[in-house]
C-alpha cells in the first residue's frame, strides 16, 4: 500500500534525483555500520520504505534511508529491492556469470623471459565474451641483461563458459634491453617484437582466476637474423 | 626452428578460431536482422489492422486521461574501490643503516577481503659501518646509494573491525597481510624482490584512510662478494583517498 502511495506521490516530488531510490520488498533490509559481513546491524528498513543508493564498495552498498540514516547493505539483500516502477534492481554481481562475460580484467604474473626472471602486469578489454584487446607490461631481470617489455594484441577465449578454458593470443610489442656492466659495454637497444601464444585460465572464486600463458616472441633485430624469445608466466587476475 | 614451428601452429590455430568467431558473429547478425525485419513487418500489419479498427471504432472520448507514463532513468551507481595515497616512513637497508623513505601506493579492492596493491618508493641508503670506520672509503657513489622500488602485491584483510574514538565516533578498520613481487634498484642494479608484510588501516570517513604498514623487501645481493639474501625492513605511515 505504502509502495502504491509512494509511486503516486513520487513524480510530484521532483523528477531528477541525484541518487537511485529503491524500495524494500522483503520484510526488512538490514543496514550495517561497515562494508563487511562482521559489522553489526544497527538499523533496519521496513518493507515498502525506500533507500537512496549513495555508492558501492566491493560487494556492499552505502545507502541512506528516508530518515537520513546511512548504513551499508549487502549485495545479497540488494538483489531483492525494486525500483520505483516495480522492476528488480539489477547490477553486476562479480560471480561466475561475470567470469564468463565481462568488460575489464587485470592481473599480475611472475615467470621467465628468455631465461631471465619476469614480473609483469596486464589489462584486457573485452570486445565480446570471446575476444579481448590486451596490453601487458613487464620487467625482466637476467644474469647478463635487464629490460622492459610491452605487448599489445588480441586474445581469443575458446570457451568462456568453461571453468578451465584455453585461449590464444597474437600481437606486437617492444623489448628494451639494458646489458649489465661488463668490460665491453654493449649499448642499450629497443627492438620491435611480434608474438603468438596460448594459455589457460581457471576460475577460482568471486572475481578471481588463475592464468598461465606462453608467448613465442620474434624480436626484429637490426642484425641479419631475428631472435626468438620464449616467455612463460603464471599469475592471478580479476575481472570487473 | 622448434620455436618457428610452434609460432606457425599457434598462428594457424589462432586465425582459424578467429574465423569461427567472425562466422558466428556474421550468422548472429543475420539472425538479428531477420528478426528485426519480421518485427517490422508485424508492426506494419498491426498498424494496418489498427487503421481498419479505427474506422469502425466509436468516436474518441471527450476527456483524454492526463496521466504521464512514469519513466525511470537509472543513474549509474558510483563504485568506490580505488585507493590512492602517499606515505612516509623509515627503511632499513641491510648493511646501509636506516633512512627515510617516501612513496606512493594505489590499491584496488576486489572483494571485502582481498585487494590488489601497487607500491612505489624511494630512499637513499646510508654508509656501512665499514665505510664509517674506514675513513675515506666509499663503496658506492651517491647515485648508487639511491634505493628505488616498486611492487605488485595482493592484500588480505584478516581482522576487520571498528576503532572507537571516545563515545561518539566509530571508524571501520582492518589489519591486513601483504605479499607480492617487484623490483628494487639499488647499487646500480635492478633486483627481483619479494615483499611481505602487514598493515593496519582505519577510515575516519568513507573517503579517507590512514595506514600503518610494515613490510620486508627481500632480494639477493652480491655487493660484498658473496651472494646473499638481504632483508630490508620498512615501516611507513600513509594517507589514502578512495575514488
């Protein structure tokens, strides 16, 4: 009944709201003092009353009640509230469905780049659930030389709906090599590279997954022969 | 040669799969177009029927109901998971004394338990006891004494809670573990560095956090002739802002 009254009155109360207003449909909505499962519940919002959603932090929503009390509501509880037109409030949950199809992912790796220890990070932007544009940057630390490497390319996820799924990569990049000080000091050099590669990713839980990959780099040197560098790495990543 | 074959095979596999994806995409697009056309045709038919009905329908009502259909525009909900800040503290470089360190941290909170953090910091190492006792001996140049590190770490909030200030103020807080990998530039060389540590974070408001962190940065050094693992312990205090 209250919901009905609210629906009738709401349009008169100013059309443009700064925050999204949602209505409680369960017997009550619990509000906690902090964004975590352990924080105490200090107030509840009764059925048919509304809250304004101020912002979201991880799996928690900071909301403000009609009386101006602010607290944190969990993602599970917020799945049961409705918009002013009665439609369910929907938002990305960061679960297995999100793993199958998402926009962004980021991660870090440790591995081996042509015999040197490699540390790298990457970011992907998904054009659809199977095809992503990827940028990765890394630093390798070897016995005879150190350097940085960067790649830009495409990744194809073969079966995004599988928990363990293979993928393939192709792209181009650069490598900057700084030889370590010796008697004869060779100059630093930057070369263009191209790569193909493959790997697997494995969904762990929530927004996390493991990722292992191999890239075969072709380094286009200024000398007569090009160089081949193998890159192996293992890391973890998350999507958002 | 072996790499060449692998490259060739992987390229062929990649391209063929892309081919499948494109074909699926074309097929999906054609299906979508067919559906759209069908819907249009149906709408046109319905319209024609409607016109037919209109001719037979009774005259329009005198009073038109003045009710506007309520349309809800869902504003985008702000996400506040990114934390960026500055910190200052003391870094003990093994064999080189304790010196001030300052740095930048950026974190992304993935879930209420886990976060991903990047750190960058700078310090300048002091003199070893050998240099102090030996008078004019200089093991490193001033440039080589500069200690710069960056790290990528995973953090875990393991004791979330609240901190109280008097009767009226309660602030969310948490202890956290940190562990990760990175690079340290010291004594003219870049070294692979493993870091681990713990910290305490308290949030006076939703947007500001104060951190106290203790981290050990471990790397292999052969500065004194023998290769050994060095522990470089760092304590910092910092302020971050959530975005």
